[in-house]
C-alpha cells in the first residue's frame, strides 16, 4: 500500500551499513517507523530529507510488516537540524520530541501535535525565550491536546471561584486541579499540592488558550518562571506516567536564569 504524509523525524538509528530506521511524527498517521535504505549515503536522492529534526513530505510503501514502512522518496520542506549545534537547544528539542513519541503510537489524524512540535522547534531556534519558558508552555499545551487540561476555574473541594482576594490558590498536580487556601489548610495535605501565584496561574491559562501563533509570546520574571516550570513538569509527567530519558540531559545543560 502506498502512503503519503508530512512529518518530522524525531528519532533515528542505524540499520546495516548504509540504512536508517526513522521515527516520524506525522500529520495523519500519528507516530510511524520507517526504513530509509541508503539513508546514510550522501549520494542518496533523499539524503537531506532523512536527517534528524527534518520536516518533509514522505512517500512510503507498507509491505508485509504494517509496523514498518519503507521510504520511496521524500520532498524537503524544512530542517531544524541547527538545533543540534547548541547542546541546550538540542537537549530541549530531544525532550519535546520524546514526549511526542510516547504520546502517539499511530493512527491519529489530529495535526495539532505535529503543529505544536514544529512551533516549539521554531521558538527554540529563535532563542527568544528562556528554555524553561518554552518547555513549560509546551508541556501544558501538550497535556491539553491529549485531553488532560487542568481544571483552573474553581476550587476542586468547595467550588469557590479562583483566584480570589480572600484566599491563596494552590495547584494539585495529582488531581490536575486548583484548590483554595482554606481547603488546603483543612485537608492538611501537602504532597503534590503547591502554591500557585497569580502570575503562574495566568501563565497556565495563556498556555492552554492562546492561539498557536502567540503561544509562547508572553514574559515572566525569574521567580514566576521557576514555579511555572516546576508545576508544568510535574503536571505532564504525572499525566503521562513516564520519565523521559532526555530530561536528565536537559537539566544537566540547563542555564540558570
């Protein structure tokens, strides 16, 4: 069966002397695995199309093994390979790509995940925002796309509208919801429940609701960013129940802001 789709290569490995096995996040097939025969050969017609973080239109064939496709040809669209020239940019890109890989395993026709990753890579490439800012926004938007959007309208215990002047706002990463200070005191639960300052609350709201072209376009001070990054990371890791292999790499090279 002949297949055509657009996608970005999020992982690659070698097979044989000249071949590659590619993991591709696509616009209509979710995450797929494809073999590029001769992909390491600079003389191959699709050589520049089968490099890490390259976005292309792929023409493929599905044979007897439906789990693996064979690339016949590819049309180059855009490369984010320059992300690999900066170790901090590469580490963040690898982390985001890994989260996308485990989020979809195939069969999805939703293009929004691919659009999110492309938008995130473009933002990392521009170096306009701190890495933790980009990472946090990506994590929250990814969770929302997967159906895990946090409940941020009211206290999950008493129903009071939040935020409000009468009480502080807290975020429960286990329940993926907010709670008023009065209910936090009564419950005496402190595991996984963190104070959510107003600026962090607004950062969450923006990440959930902003248009994709303005997704990353807001500023935070250093104190706000530290809390924002902490809560967003715990939020997405609890939802996915997975510890990304690229996360320690990212943290080892992360710059302090």
